[in-house]
């Protein structure tokens, strides 16, 4: 048991770990649609979900919770070996082994080996919302009538322009993000997520090129009123990490979503807009775009 504890040294991920994380995630990215395959998901939310990483041989482990109470399925070619390492690790700490697993090849492999040793319960708050890029780019059809109305109303009320996010305009983006954060703190209970997200975008957006980030913004009378950014999961699926519009320009959410996808993401087949964190308003907003795939996630507990 002691040897297992020595093998796995969990630490909070840092931007300096990006290239190493990528080498472990890339073999599993092809064919995946889950945002857990993107390094940025780990980095952006590390101070909210207390995510930590550990490397051992050709395996990467990810834990969540202040005391590593739950794990993502291991990123390892030998799933059986990796899970058994975690069994020893959690047993040495006298805690149960619990995973959060997304639908896909890694979960299928896990189930083929360990299905009789673990129970699985759907975790609805962690389901990921995935959409056809073409659908979000055109917003055609009756289902998107309200979205087109929002954009039309915004266009009648404001002279706007779209602009690709570049390092040059980041000071303006950060200024808008600070304003958004302060205004939202007055009307939401989840202040921590807002503050963590704001700190993260300031930490990572200055390194857009190195982190493979793409973004865009909407200007009204020269002022940035909405912006978004994300990174690829693979050549077919793009993951949107952050999307913001000032409260007084709420209908700009429909606009920034459409314009960013139309201008930057035409080469991708799908867009992943991540989970809703169990927040009613966020769930309603993501369902309003009629996801083509609701990627299920499960809490998987050792029996």
C-alpha cells in the first residue's frame, strides 16, 4: 500500500504542465466528444473542483475534490492496471474508489473489465451538451425562431461588429469580464465559480497560441459587450469553455454564439458546450439550443 501512495503524487495542474497533459490525452481524443479530454477543462476549473493530476509510467490520473474523493477514468492504455493502482491508492487512504465517467470508448473498456465490481448512477448535472456546428451557424428552422428574433432585435437596437479574439484586445476583454463578474455577483449565489472563471481567463488567454485557444467578441459602438473562447477536443469537435455577455446586452448571447461558430468553427462538425453544473438557468439556456447529443456521465462506485 505504501508503495502505491508513493507512486501517485497528486498536484494541482499548472500551465507549465500543458504539454505533458496533452501527450497523455491525445491518444484518447480521437473519437471522443467529452470536454474531459481537453487540458483547458482541467486548468480553468482546477480551483473550483479542486482537480489534481498525477503521472505514473504511461498513465495519467485526475482526481476531483479537496481530498481526491473522486477520479476521472484513468488515461491509460492498460485500463485494468490503472484502475487497480487506484484501488490500492484509495484503500491505503481508507476511502472508497469512485469515478466520474463519460460515455465513450474509455467507459466501454472499463465496463468490459470491471462491470461486476462497480455500480453506476447517471449524474445529470454533469451531462455535456453537444450540437451540430451547421445548426448553430445557421439557426434555421422553427426550433430557432426565438434565437433569430433575439439577433434581429439586437441588430435593430445596436450597430454591432464581430471581431476575432487576439492578444491585442485582451485588456478590453478583461475589462468587460471584470464588469460582468461584479454585476453577476449581485444576482447569483455561486460567486465562487464566477470568480474562479474570471481569474482563469486572465491566466490563460494571454497564452492563446500555446494553449490552442480560439475566441471572438461582439462590439457595440466600439465597446466589447460579449466574448467567448474555447479549444478543440479533436478535428471534429470543438469545446466552448467560456461565453459571456453583459447583462444589459443579454440577447448578445445568441449573437456571439452564432458569429463565433460561423467565423471560426466551420471546419468542426460538432460543438460541445459542456455541462450546466446543475444550475437551472444554465440548463434552460443550453436546452434552448436543442442539443443533438446529451452526453451522459455516470458516478461509478466500487461495490
